[in-house]
């Protein structure tokens, strides 16, 4: 009888112990990662330019994120050590912010062979919410560069100021080639108000653009960051649009030639 009682107790206790000992994955509060999409090259001013992306893989917003770059020459000696904050002031969970770092010395830039990157600073914050939405955009390439224009809307619950749109440009391999940011016009938006924005990439890198992503950032009346609702708005790649345009023009010309031959 005593053994039977022990057996019955074990039948109830064992599942409870198994439940208490179960391990469930917990998402880290702060987890920042430099994505393997960075690029480094001499820009049009012969300064060494590094551009890349940081993703917040944690569960809390982070601010004051600083990227440190150490640049080396062919002997492995350090040429320069530079720190620069990310383009977005605050990075919400799951979001990506571009960063860029420039070595403002042509002499030192000529010596750079490679570099290393690491996150040297960040600060968890409770600020940040989705309050902006890019409702439309178009892009074009001409002799003056690559241009992105569109409309942004304040879909938040507060009036907001210093509305900034950020474009990250990628090449055909998926690496970041540069980033451009500018304010909407006007830069302050009341609730449900829209405003146009225009971004221009006026460097030789414009010819390398295969696709781009748009993000936005602003401040509300209490200086709390707002963000666009869609973290990365990626339209049809520009070159694909260009091919469609060329194909359409070709078909139009062929149709015109056929009609002309009938006269």
C-alpha cells in the first residue's frame, strides 16, 4: 500500500517537475548586430568612406548607438580610429539603421587596405513608437544623380517635428553603397498631415544603385522619437523599372514602324 501511494504521488509530481524545468527561449533586452552588408571605398573626394547597417535584434529600443571603425594599411598598422553615431537616433526592436564613417584625410585614405567595425556605445530607452508612414515614392536616374521623392504622413497621436527621411542604397550584391537623409517640407507635421520629401544622391555611386530602402524619424511635442510604420519600404528595383520602360519604348517604336510601312 505504501509503495502504491508513492507511485501515485510520483505520477503527479513528475509532470510538475518537468513543467518547472522546461526551458523557453528569452529574447535579449538589448541585442545589436552589425550586418554583413558594409562597404568601404574611396569616395569622389578621395576620402575613405565606410557605410553599413546595424540591426536591433533585441526587445527594447536603443539610442545613442555609436559605431567604431579601425582602419589598417597593408602592413597591418592602424591608420585611423573613428567613431560615428548611426543615422537613426533611436532604433526600435527589429529595425535597421544605416551608418557611415568618413576618414577626412586624402593622404591617410590612400593608405587604407581594410578595416574592422564594432559597436562601442549604446543606451536602452523607453522612447520610440511607430508614428510615421511613407505613403508613396518614385525614383529616377539622370545626369545629376539618383533621385527619390515621395510623401510622408504623420499617423501618430501627436504633432511631430524635424521629420527626416533616410534612404539606404544597395548595389546588385546587396551591399550598402551610401545613405542619404533630408527633411520633409514642411519638417513639422500635425496629426494626419502629409508632406513631400526629396532625396538626391549626387555622387558617382548613383550609377551603382540597384535598390533602396526608406526609413523615417521625427520628434513629437515631448521630444520622443516617432518612426514610420513600415521599417523598410523597398520599391521595385530601379533597373527593373528602367528595363520595363525601355521594353515599352521598343514595342511602341516597332508598332510605329509597322504602321509607317503600311502607308
